[in-house]
């Protein structure tokens, strides 16, 4: 664990896909990550609090955050109702000892959910004592055409919430100034998804330093502002052909985070 006052660095379980979630705990322990962020999605283990607690105990790696199932492909995980899914994510985080739940803004077709989204977050934070950090997303871009799937916006600061997650792969995909967004989030920036992107209109989740995002500058800015949240390496290793290749990518990502945080 880091010394008091330093920022925890966690590994997203999404970073080991297509290997099973247990590999995230194994590699986090082996490489020296401070914990993991569990992405709840189609993997049955990611949905099973008892199994996750067993992995955390087996590898002595704490679950520091839970990412609610709010991807397009996880609309039926736990429940069809997104209100229920967010409730379940908070319950899971509480049982696992995590302090943060990451959630995306509602999709445009989730109008009822969107209407009560801010109120649900406020109520869950008050009742659970957890931080529920709304993540910046990005619109779809095709040439000059830009279409958002989120209501009212992929930028959560357009609405205003008590806590935010800043994702640097998403700023790249959306063509957003990451430093400016961090400034808008201000002291409510509670959680960081540390990754990179080339500026292509897709979610690349590159290792920080391999793209065009100001990853090091964002890290230094957070340090200077007294950031006390968790930095999560949410990077893609799907092209790694072997475990040693995957380990090397995640080692590089961790070294970047330790250097700049």
C-alpha cells in the first residue's frame, strides 16, 4: 500500500480481458497494484459478490471500486432496470469494502432513469456513505457528424454531480480537452481512469503515454490539487497473445502511474 497521503493505484478487471477476472487479482498482487476496480459485466464472477470477496482474500488484493453495469452490452446484468442495477452496485461495493462506485450517465432512451438519476445518486451516497462518481463519456463521431447516446450529455459537468470519474480514453475519443474537463470537475473529481487514446473516434484504452492525452499533466494537476481518490489503470490488453505480454503491458502502465503520481 502507498504511504499516507499518496494516491492508490488500482487495476481494472477489464484490463485482463479476454482472460478471466481472477487473472486481474493475480496480476494486481504480482505486480504491486494497490487494489482492483471490478467492472460488473457478462462474466458471472464479476456479478458474484461472494466469489469476488474470495478472490480478494485469496490474493490479498482489496476491491477499491466497483464499476456499475451500465455498458450497452450489460443492460440485462443483474436486472433490466438501470435503477436496480445501480442499487445492486452500491450493495456490492458495501459488501466488498469498496469506497467508490463508478457509473455512466443515462442513455438517451432511459428517460425515466435519467429523470431521477441525480436524486438516486444523492440518496444512495447519503444512505451508504460511498462515493458515486459519474464518468465522462463521448459521442459517436463519423466525419462531421456527432451524435450523443447520453442524456442530457456525455459530459457529466453539464448537469453537475457531487462526484466525478475522469476517463482519459474517453476524452481522447470525444476530442475533449482533458485538463479543461478536470478543471471543471474541480474538487468533485474523485476517481481517475488512467488510460490514453490517439484521438480516433473510439474507446482505445491505450497505456498512458502511448497516445496524445496529457496523462502526465493530469496526474501532476491532481497531485497539486490534493487529489485523494484512486487512479485506476483501465487499459486494453486484448492484443496480448501470452500472459507474459499481458504482464508487460500492465507493468508499463503501473510504472507510468507510479512515476507521475
